[in-house]
């Protein structure tokens, strides 16, 4: 046996060698720990000591230095972030990052890289984004991944087929959105912008063919019982796929994120960027210059003015994905609800959902919201439904402004929530065309909430109006009853991931320990403000939030003017649903994104429909300096 050198002896229970290896590995910060290779090749003793098998703690420390870890520790139990798991994830991530940096998307081998990148962005608090964008050049690769999957040569028709790679298309479109910023949009070449718009346009024009929700919108009460063998799709399109991935050394069942919201967001910000440098059409000179002029000319309301059009064209903007580029706070916390939807909303029949966390934080919709809806030309829309060979670009989309103020009303644990009525047809499920609310219900506004009468049961119930910015979110009496009441049943507002022993005693199963908020049901009401009502028309909104996945469904009802009661005291089916549209979608960070549809067409048919994006006004970009 030869005697060990002084350097080799550092491997004998001496932390100095580990410190040397760590600092070599993390400098530079971006990219894999390439400098560590030379140290590993010095001799067998050092190689053995620094191997992943013998020193997983070193590679766990390297992982924590190069990647964000707070979100994983918050969402999952400690078993996922043990040193061996972090070491395995370090290797997996850099294999994926190298694949992305290589810049050559290929359908069979992209899956692991797409999932790694998407989940890294859901966990991002600054470091993950730097590795993905600054080192691996993810935006360019994501664009190529979309184009390679949506090129006309891959589909016999003129729109992409989900049979090509539904999992990959959805992940790539989401990744493009997550890496899009105001700066990147400004530097996009016109050809690139056009390519992106053309790639996502089919998912908007023919959104009824692609996944938009985690479970069919015709079902309010989920999970379904085992005897309920079939589901009613409503107008939600096909359900998203469910797959299994390797994640921090464990197998994780997960849903593929629905495609259409990401397509809408990518389209909206690029259309708005184009508007920034596009003059208004000359024909707007026929409109009155201001509201005062319209009133002076005794023009009927609603009536657009040049001022209204200019504000919508140049100032109403969609909020970008929040990537924590300033390094302040934990941006990933705002993405927790996205994560819990993916891991808990896998099938409408799932009774046991161990990783069910908060999917809709209370008060999310309270406030002023503004945005746009995309309305297709009706005749072209019908023609495209009949003839699937029609290219999506042949269906013109007109933009209309959406503006409203929403309030939340909560049925607390000591009251009985409204029953969601069955669908009037024999299709099954609940009445999605009336936003899961009883028809002909009547409600009265009180100081602290809504008193609602359901004629189908002959019962009154009470929903407390929620005030998230006040010391007492409900009335004093309701807050006191919540404080002293028994344990409520429904919605969690804080949670922690725990472990419990399985039957064999060798493994642990994660489950979310929930602290209930005392809320059994959420009703949303909304109304158009006077300024926007005079321009774009007055509407009232009423709807519900599905507790299973946080899906928001709103019924929009036209009203005559500001002097008409905006929040109607009776929800009925006048005029066979004409003029009444249903909006459904999820809140993604700072935007409510989804699809709308008319209620006059039968549910089993493709109706007149399109997409919409709404952003909270105090968080959206609405000033010229930010536009």
C-alpha cells in the first residue's frame, strides 16, 4: 500500500475537501458544476469521497446554491428534499438544461426537459429563472418546441392536432408565457411575433377542441361518486392528460396544465405590443371626441368615444408572468395554487387527494378588473365549426373591453349554502349555463352581505360579504361566531405538508394538513362602472367558485344603464338566454383567464364562444409610462 498524500488525507473525515469541492462547483453560478470534474479526476480516494453515492450532502448543498428550494419545502414534506433526493434532482436538472441549451427540440426526448423547466418556473424565486433563461436560453427553445409541434405539415387540417404531442404542446406554450416579459416582447422580431401568434391562434379560435379546465365545467359537485360512470363535458373541451414524472427522486402523478389559458395570455400580450406602435384607424374620427361631447350631442348610450378607444388601444394591458426579477420576496408563493391544481385535480372521481392545498385564496377576485374579450366573426366562426379544414386565420377576432368590480360573498359554516341545480336538459351535471345557481333565485343586498331566496327549496340563506383589506373581513357577529364555532368543513386557507407511515412502515405518504377557513361556498357578484358602462355597455355578473379546483364561473347579464339595478335581484331565463354569456376560467397569478360562451345554443353543440383575459386593475398595466 502506498502512503496517502496530504491532499488525499483531506478526504479522511475532514470538511476542508468538501468546502473546496463546494466552492469549485458553485463558481460560476450559472450552469453545471464543470470545475468539479478536475477535482474528481485527481485520484481514486478523492473521487470516492466526492461521489454522489458517498457524499450526497455535498450535492444537496450545491443544489440549494444553484436552484430555488423554498417552494418545494413549502409544498412537500421533508422526504422530498433529503440529501439523496436533492443530489438526484441536481443531476436530472442539468441533463434537462443541457438539452435545452443544445437548442434542438425533438419530440421523443423533449418530455423530461419540458417538465423540468415548467416545474422549475413554478418553483422560481429568482435562481431557477437565471439557470433556465440566462444559461439555457429557454425562451428560444420553447418557441422552437411550439413551432415543431404546430407546423401545418404535422396535421392534415390547418390547425394543430393534439395527437401530435398534447403534453409537449401545453408545456411549451406555458413555458413561452412564463419567460415572456415586457422587455422580451419589445425586442421580438416581427417575424417571431407573427410566428407565435399563428402558432397559438388555433387554440383560441378552436378553443372548444382543447383542454381548458381540470374537470368538466358541467359538474359543480366534485369528486363524483363511483356509481357516476360518465361525465357531462358541458363546453369545457377534453380533459387534460394525467401523467407520471420523476420529481426529486420520487414518482409524482400530475396533470398536464390546460392549454388554452396559456395560448390566450401569449396572444394578448403580443397583440397589445403590436397596438403600442399602431395608430388608431381614421374611422374613429366619426366618434365624439369625449364623453362630454357625446352627452352634448344627445347621443344614445352606450356610445364609444375617441377617448374610450384610445384608452383601450394604448393603455389597457395584460399583466406579465411574475418572475421575481428583482429578487424580492417569494414569487413562487403566488404559484402555489397552480401547483396544487396540478397534483390534486387529476380525476373527477378522486376522493382521496392527499396533496389537496389551497386552489383559490379567499378574496382573490375582490376589486376592479379590466381586460379584453376576443369575439370571433359569427359567420366565420360557424363556418369553421362546420368545415374543420378552414385555417384559423380566416376567422377574424374583434377585441372588446371588459371592466367590472367584483365582490365575494361567503357562506360560512353556520349557514346552509345554495344547492347547485341540475342541468335543465337530460345531460346530467349541474346548470353551468346559469353559473351553477338556481334559476329565478332572488336576493337582497344588506349591509353585511346577501340574503338569498331559492324558490326551488323555499329557503332563505345568508352569504357574508368578504372585505380582505379590513381588520374584520366579515361582520363583527360573523367573525365572533367563526372564532368560537366548531371546526368547519370546506375550504383551506393555510396548509402544511405532513407525512404518515404506510402499512409496510418503510415508506411515508404525504398529505396536506389543512386549516379550514370556515367557508362552505363562494358567490361572486360584479358590475360595470359608470364610465366603462357608458362606453362598452352595462353588465352585471353573478357566479360561483368551484371548491374542487378553484374554477370561476360567471354569468354576464346585460342591463340597461346605471340607473337600472346592476346586481339584479332575480336570475331567470328571459329571452331564452340571448345576451347572457357564461365566463369560466382560473386565476393565474394576476389574471383571470378563460373562455366565454353564449347560453342560447344547446350545451351539446358548439356555441358562439371565444377567450378572455382580465387583470386586477391595481396590478395591471394601465398607465402610459408602463404601457
